[in-house]
């Protein structure tokens, strides 16, 4: 019996990644982790696998091969449909009987697993593992079946039989044909694994690479209550956690870049009887409003992801589960990530909408970075798949794996449910089809036959607009860009956009605008969060309660959200410097935030009013500024992104600079402490005239060409009537820039520019290089062209810029 058991059954600890041909990619990977990564703390549930020999023996002794081949030939010749073929072949497997020696080998191993677990009858997960799956070039995600909470020998053997049959689901047949795999050369191994009681806790998916942009420094985790199948299938909108890998090994740091609460409307639990069946039930309000994982658990999973990725030498796609009885986390699957890992890191395809055409019809998580146009085809169930029109944009509630044949014919995909780690998202990426998932209302809002534009070009939020909008595509060969002496940086406002541009060879961010995070993510006036009792508007009160309900105080909400936004902008460019500008809203802009009108004075000319530095030490905003400082401290000291440089905007006098620096120090941001550098925007004529005095107070200047031009020329930059007079290339502006550079260098501090001028005018960039500026920060979409221009100017033998 021992010889037969070795031939038909192998324990996971005896397997490794070289055993794919015997036990399939999934089981080989489980064995590899148990054998090699246990000592590094990665927890994988014990179990065993049936071999490819067992599958082939089952096929041979039940006389399946010849009848199966006949069915496949009938389909190939058009005499039978895909559905008819799959149904007939599955029936052959379901009606077969396990040879006694194979059956006894499986039952004997299950009894031993029960003994190892200290139980009379251990509950197991029964998973399918095809010998052609989980290859580096093809994921085969979700092609075969998994049966959970299987109890007893009879249920076990029935689940094994159903696993064999699942090798020929319609979706698996279609997928293998698309990928060029021979059906008759693929065998199936069954993994029998001790069950993790995720039904009592939660589970999900984890990637060791950002799945949308390919940024290699992030671990992306999705989590929902109950079993993980709802996350994999995209049936719920899960929590999302983003962790920065390079800082995970630093003691005391907690490099969590993002925590987004998902709706998690339902959870999958076991059906009664131990048959391997499951059912969905509604989650409680408390579950919907709570994160599935604690920060410690998020970091533990992320560290495991790094260990697994390092061991396999490539980005990985993993499934995890939390046991509700023991509280322990476990990795239950790991396979190669097959899309971003195979992308060309030296090239970018940049999509841009020429006109966004008004408000989007629906929004959701963006899959990919492309734009597509087409007519909507609403498909609500698998029974309607034949109605899909090739080339249309598919709109559905979820995209089940059975839908792959039509997904690969779609110009784009929009789903009501799902996340960036759902099966629908994985398949869309692999097919190269742009998608927007988790829109909630897509199938209600979008109409059959409606012409729309689907855009995933704006970061991690996708938008669908009415009509066919014009867009352009640029192919950029990043590895062909010349190097420059001048430090070339980028301006980033949106946390979602930062990951989109990580491939640019930029040496940091010259301007990260805090205002975008406040207005788009936080949405509430800072002082209304410090003093919610002063908010009189009932609708504003309700909105504040809704946004801040998970936090100990409304102020904590502001700090946490601002810190996450800054961290997400900063991480893709670590360890290069990222210059974060303190808030520079005007009073009219602050007034438009939730509850903002009650905290802002009315000004006739907000552009020249209470803005920038003048707010930070003022009693009317001092407590709001303290929240900004707390968020920056969290980014630098807790998350660990100490490459953040703080920049003070619109600082009118040296005395004001002293007051701002004192206010920062009072809030734990003392210049020089912990290596903190503080820069000043050089954007007011007084900043140029008194540059020597300002230089004694700051570590660097960054020229804000927009405001500097406005104040030198006396032109309101927001005035349409005066637009022809607003020109940064004016000789007066250029003389001021020249003077600022000369004085900064004489004082021994750095000076760069973050205004629009070098992005808009290549000749202005050339002028800056001629003046010896240290750094130029550009809008990302003008980066490539400007770098080429700067390199040309530098190659003409101009003076070398100060080393930064």
C-alpha cells in the first residue's frame, strides 16, 4: 500500500515547485511553501495532493479518454456547442468510480491528516490543481473548482470526483483553447488541505505588486468577512489595504499607505452537512462598518508576501484566510502574477482624454490604464451570454469565470461589484481589456446600446462618460530618455495618479499639493473637524458624522486620511525627495468644503488674502494647521517616509517665516530634527528681494511661477479677460527668476521650480537650465518632452547645475 500511496498521493511537505507535472502548480506551490518558508514564519495549512497518475488512471479505468476525444472533435467541427461538450465530458467524470487502490490512498491520507490535526474527522478544503495552471505566462485563475468544509469520507470522495469534472467546465475548455493548451495533455491533481475557519473571521486575496500600474514596491490586500470566494469572484466590494514593501523590515514602522473600507454586503459561510457547499448571508452593520484586518495583521500578511515573492523570485498572487477559532492567519494559495510581472518596465503607453465631456455616468476602481469607446451591452446573467455583441462594452453585475469567452471580445468591461483583486479584474488585466469594477450602479445607469467612453487613465478611479470622446495614445520608451545634470522631478496632486507615473525616471516630486487630498478625499473643513460643535448646518453635521464614524474623533479622521494621501503620493518615488506643500487654499476655496462657510471670512480678493503662511499661526486656523503637522509627522515617523520635505507657501515676510517655523516646531516638526528639511515657495516679489534673509530660515526655495508672474505683472491669473497678459516668459519675470537663483546659490541653498512655466513652454525650461537651476518639476504628461529639451541644452556646454 505504501508504494501505491506514493504513486497516487503525496503530502505537501514532500512537494516542491519542480513537481508541477505531477501535482499541478497550485499543489506544488503549497508544498514549496510548507517545505521552504515555514522557518520564515509563513503559515500554510497542512494537507496532501493526489497525483497526475491518479487522474490518468481514473480516466483509463473508466474508459473516458476515447469518449472525451470524440466530444472535443465534435465541438471543433461545429457539431456541438461549447456548453454541450463541457456538460457531456463532466458527466463522464461524475459517473465514474475511483479504482479501489486510489480511493484507499485518498481515504488513508485523510485519516492521517485527521490524526495530525488531533481530530476524529478533520474538515478539509478540496482544491483543483491542473498541471498546466499557475505558470508564469498564464494564471488559469478560477478555471477549476474548490469545495470547502468537506467532512467525512463519502463527501471527500464526491468532492474529488467533482474536482476531476471541473477540469472541463466551459470556462476551462475555452481558456485552454485560447492559450493553446492541449486538453488531453492536461491532468488534474486534487489538493486536500486542512480547513481554515474563515467563515468565522475573514479571507481575501493579496498581490506582491500593484496590479494596476505594476509598481513593485506595494503589497495590495483585499479582505471580506467569511470565506474568500466572494473576493475572488468579485461578488462583494472588499476592504483594500496598501502596504509599502521597502519599509516593512524597519522596526517600529507601520508603512500602511492606504486603508479603504469596503461595503462587504454579504459573507460566504458553510452550508450544513459538510458537503463542501456554501451559502451567502447578509453581513451585520457592524461588520460592514469595520475593517476585517487589524494593522498588525495587515503588516504580517504583507511581510509574508515579501518572503514568498523573494523565494519565488517574481511577483506573486496569493490567497489568505483567517481562522476564527484560533485567530491565526494562513496562506492557502500562491501563484505567479502573470500580467504586470511580464510588462515592459522600460516602456509606457500613456492615454489622455482630450475632453472629459462633463460629469461621469459611473465611477469605480480602474483596471488597467487604457481608454475605450463603444456601445453598452448589458448582460445580467449567464443565460444571456449569447446576446453579447463583439466589440461592445460589457456591463454586468459581476463577471463570472464562465464569461471569459465574451470578456475577451469586449472593448471594455463595467461591473457593479468587485475590487481590483477580484477574478473579474484579474482576467480583464490578463486579456488587456480596460475595466471599471465596483461601480455599484453600472447596470442601472447605463442603457443598452448607449455610446460611452470608458477611461482608466486617471489613476485608480475609472470613469464612464456619455458619448464617444476623443483621446490620444502616446508610446514612450523610457529607457531611451537621456540623463540630465538638472534634477528632473514631477508635480503630483492626486494620490491615485502617483502610482500611475512610477516608471518615469523622475528624481522625486517637486510639488505634492495637500489641497487635492483635502478637497477630494477629506472633503470637510479642518476647523469643522476640530470643532464639530460649531457646525450649525444639519446636512453638514450628518455628512461629518458619516465620514468620521470609524474614528475616535473627527480630527483623527483628518489626520489619518491626509497622512494616507501624502504617503501614497510619496512612496513610488522613495527615497528621492518629495516636497509636500502645506495647504494653500484661498478663503473662497475653503468655504466650499463641507461646513467651510462657517469658518471662513468673505474676501473681495481671496488671491491676495488670508492664504498660505498667514493662516498657520492665526488663532482662526491654528488648530487646523496642527492637524496638518500631525499628518506629516505620521508620514515621516510612523509610516517611515522620511524623504518628505515640507514646503511653506505664500510667505510674505521673514517675520512671518519665523512665526510659521515656530508653529511647526510647537507641533513636532522642528526644522533639522530627524533630518527634516523645510522649503519655501519663492512666489512673491518680496521672496526675491529679501532672498538672503529667507535663505537663512529655509533649506531650499521652489519657484512658483504662477503666483510670481501674477504679482510681478499685476495680472489676476484667474481672469479670463487678462489672460493674454499673463505670460511667465515676460522679461520682468525672467529677471526675478534669475535673481532668485543667483541669491539662493550664493546663500548655499537649493532652488528649483514647480510652477507651470517649464511644463507649458520648452523655451522657459531651456532658460532655467541656462541659469543653472538645481531642479525642474513638471506635470507628468510633459516630463518626457522636457527632459529631452533639457538634455539638449545641457549638451550645448552650459554651466553645470549645483549638485542636489
